[in-house]
């Protein structure tokens, strides 16, 4: 997943989130190819460095790591709803849930910069992906 160059320019930005499969797999955030934050290894329930991401009524998350594959996935519980996950230019990861009644994206969850003091962030998917 990569950030946009700017809020108005969808060209590739300098922030990227990747799943690193080596050793104990973890998700890291890179800025200009340098490690900026780590989500910590998966502890069986969540990435250990991201305690704010926990079971919730909006979406489920799953981490699969076996001899055939490795991936992290988040999925809406209500398949008739839409959301998009955005990695901003400053490195925040936002889950934007489409609110039918207001016809706009509501901010479902956000990993803010205040969590970055702990040098942790989780960044699944690809820039601009919308899951339903």
C-alpha cells in the first residue's frame, strides 16, 4: 500500500506499508524506503504493536501464515457496505466507511500520529482499494 503524492495527486507518494514475511512476519511502514514504524509480530490475535486494532462490530481481520501463503486481510462484516483504506501523506492509516444516509465517507477507524510515538502502525492492502 502506498500513499498518494498529495491529497489532489494520486501519483505514488513516499510512504508505503508492506508485509514482511521474514522471521516473525510483521507489517512495516516505510518513508523513502527507510523503516519508519513497525506493527510488531502477529501474536495470534493482532499485531503486537497495535493494541488499538481489536475485534469490533464493523470489520473482521485475519492473518494467515503457513507453508503455502502469507497474508493479512480485513473484511467488512456487512457485505452491502463499502469502505476504503487510505494511507495518507503523513503516514496515518484511515478506514473510511461509506455512510449511505449522509452520502459521504465516515471515519470508521484511524491509526493517528499519536500512536506513532510508539513507532507502530498497521498498513494492509493497496492504495485506493475499496472492499465490499
